[in-house]
């Protein structure tokens, strides 16, 4: 017997709240153990003291704006600020999945509930590490699907605000910002204004000389990581190193550029072929896949940025039946989410580095399936034409 949609949704919400509660207890017992938030607190402290944010080359990998973004949490006593940061990150996932699930099944509330329930049940497993550590990946994944839901609803200004917030949360958000207007022409001006405001905000809170110096240090710091070949990352280059064909730094950089152009081309094709909200969901999936496979600093917990979008896509496929396309894609997404989240822990003693090669391998399979679906399938209902006056 099929599980009722409302029960499925309650189970999904309960899983996330249980994870947040358990992590909350652990954080209260020891706020700094298995947590990256001390890096965020240090950045906020350094900002207000006008000290360099990037003096530790292995620490703060964000734009200066994130030091300001985290400042309210830093101002709260430990562990309250850290608990609130994690709670808001989980809330972003729940809100983003809800927004996109409702768009996926606007005419069927029960199916929309089923999509959301499936999305929450499936997406939590790759996100548990990010919840535990308080990483920005969780907030990024939630904001990504929230932006997709707003784009599908044609709420352009709110969508632009969320996309700009993505950049403040992680510099990787620039990839989504650069892709989005090619499918949503009305976003060009809004995103340009939003990015200009984002760049200007630090000057409101610090002397110009200090802000300019932090921008310069940020550019040098982030660029320095593009040539990393450490074995603790889980991008496509890590997979190639595992099978004995390590790419040269110059080749890896060229591949990122080439596949970035290919991702843009695929997105343009998909945007012209797909109606909403499939168009917006495709943007989230494509950008997440590119970021995970070609970001040289992709860690195991970074896969949390794709989990909410993949969960919604899998839930949509299963809930929609024949209307949602072939179920094999849903099974592929569900299997990827479960194995990325669970398998590395199960086989850790046998192969401690299992996730560093399995995760990019599984994501490569998902990316390949997406390419096939975009190039071979054309939806029965045509997408709206893309014009500047859309």
C-alpha cells in the first residue's frame, strides 16, 4: 500500500528536525567539536577589528561579505548563535523544497505534498555532515531550490535577491548567477543591480582602504586553490587521480572552462525546450552538477548543495508517474542521494577514501543522464519563448 502523502511529509520533516535536534545537543555539549563555525566567528571578529580575513591560508574561503552575514550569529552567545545558524540553514532547505514542490504540482495539492515529502526524505542523507559541521553548503542548497521556485513563479526581484545571497554565502553562487539570465532575460538588470549592491555593502561598514585590501586578498586566496591536488577533495579531478590519471593543473583549469561553456550551452537548450517549473529545476541541477564536479575544493559535505534539488527532482518523477518522465531518472537520483549519504560511512573501515571517488562518480552518472534528457527529450508542452521582454 502506498504511503499517504501527509504521512510521507511528516516523516520527512521529522527526519530533518531529528537531525537538527541531535546536532543541537552535540553542539551544546561541545560547540567547537566537528564544527566549522569557529572559522566564521574568527572572520567576523577580524572584520570588526579591521584585521586581515585571509591571514590563515586554510581557513576562510568566502567573500568578505560573509563575515558581515555571519556577524549577527557571532554577536550571540555560544552556542546560541551556532544553533540559530544551523536552524536557519535547515529552514532554507525546507522552504526551498516546499516552494519548488508546489510549483511542480500546482493543480494537485496531494501530489505536491508527496513531492515535498519524498524530497525531504531523500535529500537529508548527503546533508547530515553539513548539519553537524554547520557548513554553508546546507544554506546554499536550500537557497538554490528557493531561487528556482521563485524563478518558476516569475517573482524576478525576489529571485534576484536570493541569487545574490547565494554569492554572499559561497563564491560558487556566481556560477548560478551567470547562468540564470540566459534562461530568464528579465534577470539581467536585477542581478546587475544586486551584485553592485553586494559589492558596495562592505564599504558601509568599514573604511574603503580596508575593504579594497580584503577584496584583493580574497581574489588571491580563492585563485590559489584552483591548482590544489590534495586527496581530501571529491571533485572529478579527485576521481581521475584515484584511477591513476591525475590531470595537470593547467589541464584541469582548461577543463573547467570548457565544461563551463558546455554547461551554459546545455542550459540554453534546456531553457528553450522546457516549460516551468522544469526549466528552473534544470537550472538548479545543472549548476549544482557543474559546481560539484569542477570546483577543486569540493568536499564530501559539499554534495549537500545538490541534495535538495535532486530530492525534488526525484520526488517529482515518482509522484507524477508517466507525466514526470521515465522513472529510471528518479531511481538514479534517489540511489545517488542514498549512496552518497550512507555508503561512505558503511565502508569507511574498508576504504576511508570511498566517498572521495564514489561521490564524483555517482554525480558524473547523474550529469550524463541530464545531458541525455536535455538533448533527446522535448516536453509535450512547449516552453515560453525567451525574449528580453519575457
